[in-house]
C-alpha cells in the first residue's frame, strides 16, 4: 500500500501533453488552462482548444472507498481515471464506440486516490438530449430508438451494465449511411445479467429525460420504439424494473419530507427545525427557534439581512422546492451556504442561508463586464436550472449574482411551473436587462451566448467526452 504513480498515453496524447507543458502528474494537477466546463466537489473538467479540435481534461480528486472493493476482488488499487480508461478498452472488445482517450494518470497513497486525470478527445456527434430537444419528426425518432436499442442490446449481450446510461453520456453521429453511437464517462461499468442490464439502462435513460423539456409524447414514442426492438423476452424484466424505479422515486420524495432528511450534517434543533454548521446558533439569536407568527418572521428577516444572511418565509411546498434546489445543484453551481430550515405544513416554514454576495447581472454589465463572457457563464448556469426544473418564479435573473471573475452565484427560490422555450427564455432575459436601463448592444452580446443553454444537464456548452 505504498505510494504509487502510474500514467499512460498514446502518441498523440504525449505530443499534446508536451505542447501543454505537462511533463509530470504534478504539472497536470496544477494545470489551470483551458475553459472550465464542470466544477464539482471532487473533479474539474476543462475544455482545451487544439489544432486537431477540442480535447477535455478531467482532473479528479476522489476518496478511496471503492479501492477496498478492488482489493477484495484481486484487482489492486485503481483510481477512478484508470477504471474509466480500462472500461474504454473493454468497450473496444465489445465493439461499442466511445470517446478516444489520449492519456490518463494516477497518484495513489495507501487506500486513497490522491489525484488522477484523463485527457480525451470530444465525442463525435451530438448528445441524445440535444437531438430530442430539437423535436425530431416521428421517422427520425424511430431511427434514434432503433440505434439506442441496438446499443443497449450489444451491451446486454456482453453482460455489461453502464450505470450512467443517461442522455448526456450518449452521443449520436450521422455520417449519412447510418447512426453511430458513442458513450462517455464510463467509470460506472459493471457486469450484470443481460435482461437486468438492458432494463436498468433503459429505465435510467427514461428517468433522466427532463420532463419540462421533452414532451411525454416524444418520450413515450421513443421508449416504445426501443422496447419493441429489444423484443418480448425483456418485457417482464422491463416492467419489473420500471416499477422499482417508481418505488425509488416515491422513497426519495418521502425522505425529502421527513425531518432529518438531507445532507448528513443536518441535525435537529427543536421539533421541526433542522440546522447545519452555525445554523443552530443563528436560529436562536434570531429568535426563530420556536413557533413565530408572520410579523415575527418579518422582523427576524430584517435582522438576518443586517448580518449577511437571508431568511425566507415560505409555504411548506415552496420550502421543499428551495431545499431540493440546494441539494440537487450542490457541487454543480456556486450557491450560498444553507444554514437552517423549519418544516411546517401549517405555517411558519422558513429557510435560512447566507446571503448571495456580488452584483446583479445588470450591474455587472453596467460596470463594464464582458457581455460575451457573462453570457457564457449565464448559459452554463441556466442549463441545469432549465433541465432540472429550477427556474425561479418572477424575475428570472433576480437570484443570480456576479462576483469578480468567479462563477455566477445562484440562490434557489420557489420554482415556476413549466419551462419556457429558448426564444421565450431569451425574451425574458432581454426584457429584464433592458428594463434595468441597459442599452441593447451589451444585452444582445450577452444573449448571443445563451444559445447553447439546451446542452447537457451540467451546463456543458460543447460535446463532452470522458466526463460527467
């Protein structure tokens, strides 16, 4: 279990690493170039433009819990990047397309993965979600269903289950002679019985299609076409897996309502009040650790505002939406820290969090910020809000703040019903910014970068490869 470092690269990968000045794992770990497209608690994904097209560098800083399982199975210590690279080789044997990996490396210490990386080319084509959002005609939808069914069947026959079989990990390229499919982010690939593997992948794909953006008619036609192609032999397994998926959804909804739900560091303060970090102390200082009327909550909100906090007086349903937004978007967007919440179906529900610092987008444009860069940042932020159903009611840009050169900050609010189309979304943004007195030139420059907002659950603005 001593410290160990490993790396491998193709000829093109070595040349590219040399061009980027990355001669060691420490160099890769400290690399800050390219465009950051994903920032999570344990990974950063960067898009780097090269003479041969874009490549993606995923820098991973992960714990080593899964390494114990690898040791017990006699596989030795393997980082997340090494697992992904080996799974790509496994797909080569099966004949399934994937993004080309140019290089990978890992630095291990004991049972922990200190650092690992993957450098890969962009997957060819467009992701499946992007294609479905284009409202394809029935014939095109049938072709997509046939291609996906063939891919699922090939993986299932090889007894392989890709647990992250979601639309943003499935890329479709059309060369005129047929559809070629490729997978990305292959860290979670395991062995499974053929029927169970096919059912699990199909149900995961269906569950991840955003209801707000992909109509039930298109979703149902696509699913039925895939199921028909997979054949009657899987009908019982598909139905059983679909029922299990519905049960898991009901369980997650109940957990959201039950006191004590949420992150592990939430703890009960008094009855229906839950807090984390300094939340318990702040709740007592604001005098909201007991039943309180609307006027009392209003006075407490004014006190909280003077201390850099935000206290939201909400209905029970709105509280659930705000808390779900904080949970769902954590690790993908910059958000103010949640501190406490009171779960109350009758009255007095509230949510306490840090106040989102920074300027409004209108103020940032007025102060001379680059509208193109601001529009690209807004595009990345809006994608998960749209596809996860977290667009706020009322003013669309009100809960978004810009602070220096860092990512935009979003403070979840109760959500609106339904999702506007891209044209309507641009019209809403234009109306709000021009209503703030901004001239049309910077507004249009910002809106020119909103077009890719339909791509990817994590706000990816270009075809991704090897990264979630």
